């Protein structure tokens, strides 16, 4: 499985200290969501290519179906050379225990380097982590050497700040790109102040940005930031590594960034959740970002329950404008929700009928 070209002959992917007490890690890591969608042998080849080309940080999760198994199989013989992250969205201790044991089993590893409580984006999520025994359980695993660092992932900036101010977490995974910059006013400064490792999920804004190379270069150039783009082919891995090795932003990159910001700032949902709650119970941010999510995570995620959500949004949206009035990015949500839900529902219905 090893690369025929010596890794010592290549330029190195840039490194950064991961938080106050963490190790040095590569500023470019591997996001493990997309490899769920491809055949197993191909997925293992993609993960191994990332290692062979210089990546040393790999991000997966219990919720990413087969991703943990594929990452573990690809990296079995180089375990001591890589930094492995997994996550659980469990909100009770019994589920968390089952998730964590399954994660270690799927990875074929006796420990992970970083465990994240997955998508802690609401107050009740944090209460469960702190008050229902979840964090103490993971502290026990940490004391046993089965996890080295504990952190959270989140999609909501204010909630992430609240989490980090507890002083309980050593790392944060949060959306960050030149389009999704909610982390800049408070989160990134707080991470730097407290020595918390920062992982930039969705550095390509879920595939919305024109140039993956430019997006990765921009993210890698930010101090104290580790970018973890989701990668699905060996070609994408090579492109990402090339961008990481030459991460100087040039005039062409600046033009791409400016164009993306001009084109997308008033059309791209950051999933911050400020539009909620909808009086009709519609998950507005989920609906208007659904296509990017499904393109990235796989349309197989759109089951009958997902179709029902889309159909109800298309039928029940009153176009009342409450969500649009609350959106800090001035998105035209009043005119986006119903047509987006209807269009995607038709596509999902067709896919389910073909299955």
C-alpha cells in the first residue's frame, strides 16, 4: 500500500500546533464524509493517497456510515504516524458508549487522538454533554488512554462560544471558508486565546465555491487553522495537497474570491440557524442548504423521512417573511424555501421510485 516515491523527497504539507497541549498536525487534513459514496477499495485508495502525499490528520465520525472502517483499513500500518478524529452525536450515555466502542472497532484502533461531541449547536445539546454523564464518560476514556483530546463540532457560532467558555473542550470543528466567516468575530480569537485547536470543516463551502484550489489555499493561509475538506478521488487529494504546498494567495485567487463573494453572499445559506423558529415548523436552513448537503454527503441520505420533510416544507410554507427578516445575511428566504423544497422533493421522489 505504500507510495513508490519516498515521502522524504517531497515538500512537506505545512504543520501547525494543534491547540495549547496538542501535537503538531498538518494544516491540511482529510474529511471523511464523501468516501461513503464510493466502492470500498476505491475509498481505501483515496485515504491512502492522502497519507502518501503528506496528510497526517484524518476526520471521520460514527454518523458517517462506513467511513470509519475505510479510514482504519487504509491506515492500519501507519497508525502511529497519523492523527485520527472521530465523533458521536449521542445525547445519552448508553448511546455514547455504544458509539465509541463501535468507532474503535470499525477503525481497528485502541484509541483516537481527538473525540468530538458531534453538532453541539443548541443549548439542550450542551446540557446533555455536561449534565447527563457524557463528558465524564469520555474523561474516563481519556484517563484510560483511549482518547487523547476531547472537543466539539458545531454549526452555530454563539453556541460554540458558550461551549468553549466552559473550559471543558480542547478542540472545535466549525464551518470556515472565505464565504462562511462566522468564526472570525469571536470564535477564532477565543480559540487562540484559550489554546483550543480549530478545525475548519466545509472549507469549500460544501462545493459552492468556484475553485477548490483557491479555497484550500485561503484556508491554509489562516493562522492556527486546520482545513479538512471532504475528498472523494485521488485527483481531489492531489489538488488539495498541491494547494496546501503553495498556499500564497495571488491575484487570480483574489479575483476568484471576490467573484464568489459577489455571486454567493446573498444566495448561500451558512446554516447559522438565526432564521428559526419558523411558525410552520419548517427547518428553513436545512431546506435551503439541502442540495449542497446531498451533493456532498450522498443522495442516498434522502430517505422517505427526508422526502416527507421536503414535501411538508413545500406545502406548508406561507412565505410570511419571518425567517427572511431574521437572516443576518439578508438572504431572500421568502422566495427560496417553497421552490427549493418542491424541486428537491421531486428529485428525491424520483430517486426513491427508482430504488
